[in-house]
């Protein structure tokens, strides 16, 4: 039986870190890196070593002189047997930690809060308490691991297990002397928060002569998540936005990991001249555009009587004409090479408009019609055009709506409460939209065109 690890890394979104990659100074090590305090939280080596760390949260936990991430780093770059390395750790030098160590022979658990153990073959769940603590997400995770890991299993199923964002009932949550609202925020396997949340999902399958390492990383904002997914798939990615600051932040975060190439371009997609100039710059940088994702939008819904001509025109320019103009520029190349993908991100109100949803619902419905027209014209040239109809997704736009309302509840509480009204009991995640967009851009979707796919967790009443 190989060593199989499925782990989420939860961290503050603003903490700078690098995604998993082979280290230049230690080429045998495959791991992420903490760019603030040094070290790493999880990693493996080509010669059969593995280590992973969790914080141990408790009322008496306090800062300490050394970074806990160095424990993982020093084991991966060293040669000491796991049990020997664990025995020689000076626990008082570090804040509370749990540490798993594998040297190719033994899997060892150690902590500066409980005794060291050599673990027998089995299925374990570990979070921010001692090994064996019956936290719901640990129990559920271990059970899921046991169910999935059979003789032949797909690592992708373990990534799906890590995406579990269900929050247990309050009576099942840990009792650590913290406010119950804080326990709720960190109770799920996949943690969603505006400041703190799951940053990476990693699956490792390690045997004597083989290492399989799969990692998905996540960003807080929608544009970043989609761009990151394409980048990690090896694409050359051009991202557009009006302001330079969010573009710079996205490029910095995304390019810290391994993938293709990414560049940012300031562009006002509601302005025809700006679109033409930006398209020219993108072509000069990367060559012609093979995949276009039309993703411009903002919430502009009002009562019909309050919508001015200017409101209508602004919405049409941003949400409809931007897609028309950008598609018109990339279309000739797609026709010439007999391959192309256009993905229009719309809103569920395109199919089921409601009161106070104009002008958005009207322009989004026009976007759906545009999708169908382009799909019919593009099909003979192998240009596939589809639309994603987005429901409530935890994104920058939801954050802006929350900020504008000046709510007394926290953003996480707002998202959780709003999600409870949806059929799936939660809001969608930006990376879930990104995964669908990647599928529609790939050859795996080679016979799908002219579709408007609901990405709404069952919200819409129509198919």
C-alpha cells in the first residue's frame, strides 16, 4: 500500500507564499514555500521522503522564536530517519505544531503537545488538535479517504474530497474556548473566508519507486481564480481590467506557481478604442488569441423606472458590446486555423429575469442570444461558443455588494447566511467556475457548442 495524503492548506490570503514546485536550491524537493517566515507546510522528495505540518491551536499557544515551516524543510532536505529526527526536535523553540514524517519506511507523528507515535497502516485525519481528535472534518475526511483509496483509484477523487465545504451543526463543533462563529468559519474541510481560507489542495501518492503530486491552489477573486486555472494548465494567459493594482496582485500571486505564462493589460472593455489597442498589445506579446473568455460585469440592477438611458447604454457597452468587439477581433484567426473557443460569462437572470434585475437581465439575455448566433456561425470552423450562467459565487462582486450594504455581520457570516437559501446550501466558489471554463476551453468539450450552462447550484428553475 502506498502512502496517500490528501491535505488542504488554510492560511491568510494576504500571506505571501509560493505554490508547490521543485526547489532550485534543493532540486529533489517538491513543495511550496512560505515567503514570509521561511520553510514550507508540506512536501515530498524524489528519494521517498515526505513531511507535513499543521498548527496546533489552543488557549496557551504563543509565538516562538523559530518558524514551524522549518521543521518540514529541514526533514525534506536531510537524511535522518523519521523517528530520530522527531526525537531531536526542541519543541519549545516552536509554537504548537503537529508534524508527520515519512522516510520511506516509517510514518511518524510527532507534536510538541502530545507524544510521538509510529503510525501503523490505516486511515487518519489530522487538523489543529492532537492526532485522533474526533473533529467532524477529520472523521469525515478519514472515512472519505478509506472509501476512495482502493486498489485502483483516481487522485482527482481525493481533490474532490478536499472540496467539502459543509459546516457541521454547532453541537458537533470543537469546544476550544473560542466564539462559536469562529468555530463555524473553520469547521469545514474547505474553508471559505475573505481574509482566511483554503489556499491549496494537495494530493500525494508515494510508493517505493513513484511519486504522484497533484495540487490545486486558490485565490480569493474571480478573475484571479479563472486566470490561475488556465495558467496552471500551461496556457499563455492575458488578463484585462481597468485598474493596474488588482492586475499586478493577480500576476504576482499566479506566477509564484508553476504553469504557462501570464501578463496583465489595463483595458476599459466598455470603450471600443481601448479594446482595439489592448488586443494589439496582447497579439504582440503572445501571438493570436485561441481562447476568449468574456467576463466583464458588475451589479447594476435597479427598479425599471429608475434606469436612465445612460444606465442602459453603460450596461450594454460593458456586458454586450465588449463581448461583440472582442470576439470580432479574434474571430478571423480562429476561422483561419479551424479552432477556437469563446466562453461568455453571463448571469442566471438571462434565462429567468425577475423584478429589479434590469438592465443586467436584459443585456445578459442578449449575451445568450449572441452565444447561439456565434455557435451556429463558428461550428463549421470548429469554433465552439458557449455561455456559463453564473448564480451566487463568492467573488469580488459579492464582496463589493457586502461592502456597499454596511452590514453589521461579518462577510463570512453574510456568505454563509446567503448560501443557506440556495438549494445546495452554500455559495459557489470561484475555482468551481474556473474548472468549468477550463473544460469548455479544452478538447474534452469538442462536441459542445451553443449551450448556456447553469453554474448556480440549482438556483435556476429552468434547465
